């Protein structure tokens, strides 16, 4: 059974995130970075800063994030699948094309490095991030988000340097069900206590 599960998981991870285009089919238009910057400056800049490196700990850094991930989140804010009255309002101002352009522009912006601040918890955070918690069946964060927090494009978001406060809020939201747009993360967060969430969030802030 374990072998079968492993093979199935490998097949899922190997599958393309988006369907391939058949011969002769028109490829999707490239994102327009200039339009993306213009839309971002109109809709997003007040909360996420001019370069996508938010200085507000509750608001995520978006610079250098995978564009496919950003588009997905914006679409889910707009539809209400990811609950946020504030973000739903802003996302509703964007068309699918706007979302694609904004996300591509953000991906082109370099992310500013962060730093872990809680010395008492950093070792615990590193253990969870790199090795998980085996006796509670908690997978290592690095398995999906990579050892340095770069993530896997179109599947798992970049985490390195993210505000610890924001990461902690999201993990708790996954745990209590107020954020329910990712079954895998809901399952992981459900097994973590407050101290573990705070530790891994702080450790992630210092990844680079």
C-alpha cells in the first residue's frame, strides 16, 4: 500500500499544473508588466507597498511570489472561496487579465530579506520546518516549500522572508477553518499548537 501511495503521489506531483496546448492552438498571451504595475499601483499599493514588500506585519510580502499562486489567491478572494471582506473588495476590481498582469509584475520584483527574532523558539521552528513532527504525522514544511523557502512554482508558494505575524495568522486561520482554500494546509495546521505555529512562522521569516 505504501508503494502504491508513493507512486500515486509521484504521478500527481509530476503532472503539469496547467493543460498542455495542442499543436496549432494559440498560446496564452504574455502578461503585460506595465499594465500590471499600473493596476497594482491603483489597487494594491496602499497595503502591500510600492515594490510588493509590505512593511505591515499583518499584510504579506508579495514580491517575487509565484505568479500562478497569486492569480489563484486573487480569484479565490474574488469568488469568496478564500474569505476576506477587504481582499474580496479589491480583487473584485480586477479582471482575470488584470490579475495575471499584476501577479507577473509582482513576481518580477525582488523580495526583501526578513529575519527570525525569537531566539528561544528558532530551533523548534527549524526542526518542524525541516523535519516535521514524525510521531504526530506532521510533514516537514520543506518538502513542499523547499529548504530555503522558495516554494515550487504554480504549486506551493514562496515563504522565505515572509512576515512571521502574517504566517502565524494564516496557519491559525487554516487550523480554525476561517481559511479553507487548501485542504493540505488545513490538515497540517490542525496538528500544530500555538507555540509550534509561532516557532515555525518565526523561522520562515529568516529563510533566504
